[in-house]
């Protein structure tokens, strides 16, 4: 029983790792080794470099310190109260999505959790670290500790985080090599699951349903042009795409596909290879 | 003015929603001599015309236009009105594992309005050969509950209704699609039929607050007394 629990803990750590970092299978194996899950001869990863290992306690002092950081860097877009109505917000986007996140709404696009669930702390940490292409700068310049402080402060802005135990999306398999056969299979999945109806036959974001899509706040939100991986807001590594497809982007129009891939999750990795094959940049 | 009433209705449901989360969970008890509430919900006068929804996509399948189903009135009787007893903490048993059907059919939701008890699951289906997504929003603030893709025909996706209140259902892919699920705290909620009638049975004797809700006409709350084995009539007439 104890061993089983231990294994569960390790796989959860690995899962968090793949979802949070978008790293490949090899790295995960190494991470597993560092967790003590593999044989002694496995090469250990300098795990102290992992931001998740440098986690600091979520307490009042850190929330308060997070507020100070927020008021220095985030307030301009996300506003004094976290409602996404800072003085600069208007200049970012007037009539189109996304507007800066309203942290009081409890709705988050970038999650490794099922649709309708809150994001994990690691999800928030990842977005703060990386930023969002074209919209939000990354805050790698802040120390790991400070980024955790920001996570805790942002969580304090919505009551939905209280006692939230979000259910994670199911991750089966790891990224597979983009062979011609895999890309071909991915193309079939793209057709079968009708990705093209929004994203277009060639992935240009010009599918027949593209024109009217809006986000939860009523702002126009065109589907992503899949030929531009650098513009993928939730990241463009295979693990990032896996998250986007399975979790959906709550608050936007992209729905969760986790129910439809149940039992055939391997197909997602093929689909990801197909999407990557569309890249034209 | 109508908007004002809607706001009041929304605020009321929010307050009820908040209150409900603190109320005790529903308890199943033996209701051997329960009473019944039955009645007819009507609409007085000429109902407002349903707008004609212009299909902006999938015209080949959906057709060019569809008439909206906001007001379904037959001979003055109003369909799709939710009737629910709000304050019953203990009462008749119900099927907790029941799957409440909710279909994407001919580019509309079918049924347009339905009810589920907290904890029951909505079985969302797509009987159309085109991509739908079913986007459920909870409460007056319309917080996303689920946004699920339905790319394949006839595959039912089951989603649990965790919180009481009005759930608005939309499809991002077809912006005209609109439906409602009223999630009740107890099994004493129903929707009026095409002839405006409804029946709620198995009610322990007592005096209750009964909510009558229509998506466009707002809600009224009436006090109703139910006697052991008796039938209480509850009629209501909405007007514009």
C-alpha cells in the first residue's frame, strides 16, 4: 500500500512536470529518476533547478509579498483589484479578445485541468514565467520565489481557489517522433474530430465557423492560425498542445476534447505532429 | 424596464444560489402519503414574436433560418417554464444516477429547457453530423462550467451538475443556439409541457415556496400548502 502511494506520488509529480514544462519523455524519465523512482544507475537531473522544487509556503506573508510584486508589475494591465481593467488594458485590445485576465472571475484558459476546473498552481506559475505570445510578457526576471508569491497573490483574488481540488486531464503517452505515418494519422484525426471546422482545412484559422466566435466577455476571438506556432498562447511544445486540446481554453471558444479522446489518447500525439507539420514560419 | 426585471430576477437567483450552498444537503425520507401540486402556466395576450435566427454557417444542414423557441405558447398555455419547490430539505427518493438527456439537434438544443437535481449528470449528445460544442455557464455571472467538443455524432458525454441554479447552455460554433438547465437542490422541479401543464408529486405535507421561472419573463415565487394525499392547484399567468 505504501509503495503504491509512493508510485502514485511519483507519477503525479511526473505528470505535473510534463504538463507544466512541456518537456519530452526523456526528461520526464530523468525527472522520475531524480524523484527516486528509477534504478540507482539512472542519471540524476539537477532537480534543484526545477522551479517546482523551490516552492515556498503559501502563507499570508507570501501573499502580501506577492501583492507588492503585483502592484509593481501586473497592476498596469490587470488593474488594482485584479479585474483586468488596468490603465493599459485598453491599448492592448479594444474590441477583440483577449483582454487582460479578470482574476476575480475564476475563469482560466491555460490549465492542465478538466474544463470548468480551476488551474493548478503550476499552471499559474507557468503562465507568469512564460507570458503569452503577443500579449503578456514573461516574468522569468523575477526569482522563482517571487513568481510563487505572485501565484499566491493571484489566487487570493478569487474565492474559487479556496478549497479547489481541480481534476487533472488524463495524460497518456508521451510525444512521439513526427514520422510521415504519424503526421498522416494526425491528419485523419484533424478531419474526424472536425478541427477544420474552426481552424480551417489548411490550419489558417479560417474554418467555416471562424467568423462568429467570441469569448465569454463577448469579444471577437478568431481561432488560432495553426501555421504560426510562435503565436500559440498556451505554448507550442507537444505537451502544451496536449494540454490545450484536452483541457480546452475556458473563457474562450476552444472546447475540451478529453471526453472524445478517452481511450485513444495516443491519437492526440499524432494530431500534435500534424499540427506541427502545418507550421509555416 | 424588462431588463430591469431581468436584473432583479438574476440578483434574486444569485441570492438564492448563495443561500442554497449553505443549506443542508437533500435527505431522502419515506414519503408514504405525499401530496401533489399541479397546475397550468399561461400567457395573457399575444406573446412577443420569436426572432428569426439567421444561420451564419452550416446552412446546407441547418437551413437558412430557424425560428427561436423563446416563447412557446399554444392556446395561451406556456411551455418551457420551470416550476420548482425551493425549500424542501427532505423528501422522496430520486435516481441519482439518472442521465438527463440534452441533445444538439438540427442546430438547436433539445429540449430547450430541462431540469436536473444537483449531482445528476447531463447526457449531452450530438445527433447532427456537424461539429457542435456545448458550453455550459453557471448562474447569473455566467461562469464557464464546461466547454466540451462534440465532433462525433451520437456519442453521449456525461457531465455532472455540481451546483444548483440556472445553467445557460450555448454553442460557440453556432452562436444562435441557446438552452437552459435548471439545477435544483431536490427532485421537486419540473418543466411545463406543450399544454402549459405540470405536476409535482410525492411532496411531504407542508407549506412551501414554489418558484416559477421563464427565461424571458423572469420568475415569481408563490406560497403553496400541500396536504397529505391531497392535490393543490397552482396556476400562474404571465403577461408582457
